[in-house]
C-alpha cells in the first residue's frame, strides 16, 4: 500500500448502509418463508443480528472480533461451516451487487470514490466511467481486504472494500492472501508509511558526481523502504512487488531530482526546446496547496518523496 484512502467511501456511506440493511431484511424474509428453519440458519441469523451494526456501518475498520466470533461458532473443522457460508453468501449477495444493471451497485459505489489511482501500487488508474450511449463503462476492481470466500458476511462491508487495479488484486499479488494471518497495510485504516528515495544503484556509496546528479541515469535506482520492524509494511512491499514495479519509472524520479536540485536543468529545457516547464509540471501537482493532491497522480507519492528527500542531500 502506497497511499491511505481513509475517507474513500464517505459520500456513499448512507445509501450503501441502507442498501445492505435492506438486502439483509429481504434475505431473511426469503430464507424463513417456508417451513421451520434449520439449526444452522437460526444460528447464522443470530450471528448476523448480533454484529449487524458493525457489519453494515461504513466506519468499521476492524473486523477481527466478528471474525473470531464466526470462527468460534462455525469452526473450519465443523460440518456446519459450509452451510453457514452458503447462507451468508445468499444474505450478503456480492454477485448481485456487482452485476446489477439498475439501482445501487458496484459501479455507482466506485463512481463515488474521490480517488482515481490504485492505493496498493499507486501506478494504475482506478477511475470509473458509468455506462452511457458512448461508453460501455468500466470501474476498478473491489478488493475484499479480508477475503469474502471465507468470510462472506463482509462481502458488502464498505470498510472491507478497496478499489484496486487488476494487477494488485490478481493471482500474482494479493488475490487470496489471508491478511488475518499475514498482516498487510490497509489503505482504509493504516497510514502510508512506505517511502521512496533516489539512490546510487546496488547500494553503492555516494560520490560527489553521483550526489550532483552528474552521472548517467542507469547509475541510480528507486529505493522503496518500509519502517524497520513493521511487518505489515514489509509484507505489502513483497506482495505487491513494489521495488521491482517502480524501477521502470526511474526516468521520472531522476528527472524530478534534477529539476529540484539543479535550476540549470530547467533553464536548459527552456533554451533548447523553448518550453517553460516548472518544477510543479514535473511533479504533476502543486507543491503548496492541497496536501492530498498527489494521491490522484500516478506515482505521486514517489514524486513527492523524491522531491522532498533530494532537497536534503
């Protein structure tokens, strides 16, 4: 995770909470319509009703107590687990929400997000275009931070949905990673603690020419760091393969560092190409102003960190 998006669903909270509560009520009406309920169905309903406020609320971020209760009542070794999961999948019907053509659905939810870049990698766009006469429409994937396969009662919980790119949410990266066993940075709750620096390649020591950015670009690399001892941050670095994924953007980091430290670089661009290119043009967002503007610029966190760091060399 590169950026935090704590308020991503703020504008959608009311309508989504109403949608989930209505879906739960309709499901119980349907499931209890004929004959006496099974023991598992009654227990599942009691479990949901006991935790409904936390499951439905858009402000919930810590689901571990609910998960622990669920695992206690329906252990993975229990024969009731599969039946409970099937009931919960019917109550919290994500497939219906994802594929709905009218009414509140995944497209409408994603369109409410103020963020348009994947928070896990901060490289790929996650904007939404609703279907119209001109567009078929598209939206980002919604990653269930805690997997819905094992915990379907979190399938529609806003505090468990992260708009992400298909690469980060794909089989070579997060996909079915169990974050309850292997903690990862959570974009909806954790601060963004990963940092970027431009450094001599392969850990070589600084030399005056390197520090002055007089050496060729290939003599440098982008270093992505996690705070020492932060397991979630280290796991995120590894799972999303961030160190290798950022190296193709070395040219951006190198150019930005030169523009930040060397006024002659900008003057040369002006002289050779007759372009008035400012430092903010290289950053892609204003240096002074909206402090979160970088979040909607691909590589924005990398650019901000490199700019800030290189000015201290």
